C-alpha cells in the first residue's frame, strides 16, 4: 500500500506504543510524536527540512517543523483525525531515513 493511502484513523495507545518501539528517536507527547535533530550546520538543517518537505508533499502528510539554528524539531499528528495514525509513523520512519542519510544526529 502506498504511504499516502494509509488510513488516517486514530491508533489505540497499545499500537502507538508498539510503533514507537521501532522509532527510538521519537517521543509520544499527547496527540503527537516529536523528534529533534541537530544538523552539523545551519544549511545542513535547512537541506534536511527541504528533503522532509519534499517527502511529505509526496504523501500529502505534513509535519510541523521548528527550526532553531541547527536544531530541527519535527512534530507529527493527523490533524484531521485529532490524533496519531499509521500515516504519522510511516512519515516518522521516512524522516529518520532522511536524517540518517544526511548524517544528522
């Protein structure tokens, strides 16, 4: 199934906990999951944001992104459902892969 076709129904707490086991950099915070990344330089951080934005646009699921110098914070939630869905965890895994490929911590 294409990531953009994943259901946007809110996951139960047990499924959220299970999904987070494979995403150790992410923290469950209310109706969101959050991950911060420290880029080697400011421009590397902007490149990371550009890459994540392109991936998000492809699947029509967009994170909230905060940029504070080299520190980039991604916050995911399925706003239309009011909680966390499979789409959030799929995009989180994609963000992890993009960050890892760019050498960000």
